[in-house]
C-alpha cells in the first residue's frame, strides 16, 4: 500500500492516473500529481478544467471513477485486500474515510462559517463535536489558532460583523484547529474584494513558511510565483504543464502561455 519515492520520502499526496466522470461528462482524464510533505503546490487553470473536482477527490467529497490517490502513503477511498490469494478492490469503511479525511483541512471560496456562532465558537465547533475535546481545551486551542491568523481580537464577533477577508481567516483557523497534515485551498481569495485579498494571502504565506503542506487552487499569480514549490497547470481535465515557479515566466505549452496572458 505504501509507495515511497526513490529518496525514501512518502509523498503527502500522490495522484496516479486519476479519472472522474459525472455521468457522461468526463471531467478528469488521467491526472498525475505528487505533493511532497512541507511543500506548496499551486494549481492553475481556466474555469471548468477540473481543479475543484480534483481537490474534492483528495478530500473524499467525491468518489474516484478511476486511478488512485494516496494521502500520506495510504490509499483513500479504496483499498486492495487479499482474498484467496487474489487482490480485490474494496471501499474504505466510514471510520477509515474519517481517519483519512482528518489529515486534511479544506478552505473554500465561500467561507461557510456558521452565521449564528461567533468566530471563537466556529473554530471550537469541530474539535468539540468531532474530536470530543473538552470545551476548556477547545477554547484554548481556538484562541491559539485565531491568533495565528491575526484574528485574536475578534473572538466574539459574528461572521456578519466581519469583513470577507476576516471571515476567510476565521475559516482557515477553523481548518487548522483540526490539526491537519495537509491544507487544501480552493480559490480562497476569489470571492473577496481586491483590498482584502492580501491579508488572506499573508496568512497562507506564513503557514507555508511554518512548513505546512499546501495544495492551493488560485489565480493569484504573484502568490504562486513567490510561494509555490510546484506549479501545476491544468486544462481540460489533464495536467498540461508542471514544474517549479520559474515556469510562470517561461511557459512552454501554448495553452499555458495563453492562460498566463489572460490572468497577468
Ligand atoms: P474548476 O474548479 O477548474 O473550475 P470544476 O472541477 O469545478 O472545475 O468543474 C469541472 C467540470 O465538472 C465542469 O464542467 C463542471 O460543471 C463539472 N462538474 C463539477 N461538479 C459536478 C457535479 N457534481 N455534477 C456534474 N458536473 C460537475
Ligand atoms: Mg473551481
């Protein structure tokens, strides 16, 4: 089940020939991607290219149509079992799915905070109700995570009393409170007014500097150039070009060149 790379490090995420279809709509057509622990991967690509679907597959919000995704060396969604000397494909049970998912934190374009709960209560919610942490401990943890995203002075504010950028930082704190090994970001700044984008990107930058493993779908090319270890350009459900951040300034594939001309 575990497939270490040649240098002995197990990838945080390894996707192999990932396919996803919604009925007759073939959205992902054989995506390969390797994310090393402590690295930042930025996925770029036009709308409809399958970026969100790919992140949702990693987090098991969708099921695979074909191929394989391993998180931390463990196959997600499916596993092979030995049965009478044969390898048989079997889906993971709910507990195993939950275990794998607990390694991942996800931040969406829309912050999805609970409107009737304060920032502090939003961040405490999952540690208390999913991890059954006692309230005092969860409160301490939530305050730490809110401080980490620069929201320590807004503990008792409700989402409606916060700007979009502040809400998104609370959403990041909420994901961090579950102590994920990998953070997935799906266009975290796309719904924000331009003047609020920077504060969210700064939080993401500091997370990257702390060594968090991150997979980020974004159109923020400046962030990609500055923070990414790996750039993956997707179009039409396949990876068209991938490499270090230098490929942004020296794209090879015509589709990637064209995309960059439109976003820069
Ligand atoms: P991106 O995030 O790159 O914009 P998506 O992964 O959201 O792309 O979508 C890729 C394609 O898959 C789009 O054509 C979209 O309409 C389709 N799609 C996404 N989710 C579903 C779904 N649950 N059912 C049917 N089609 C879907
Ligand atoms: Mg998307």
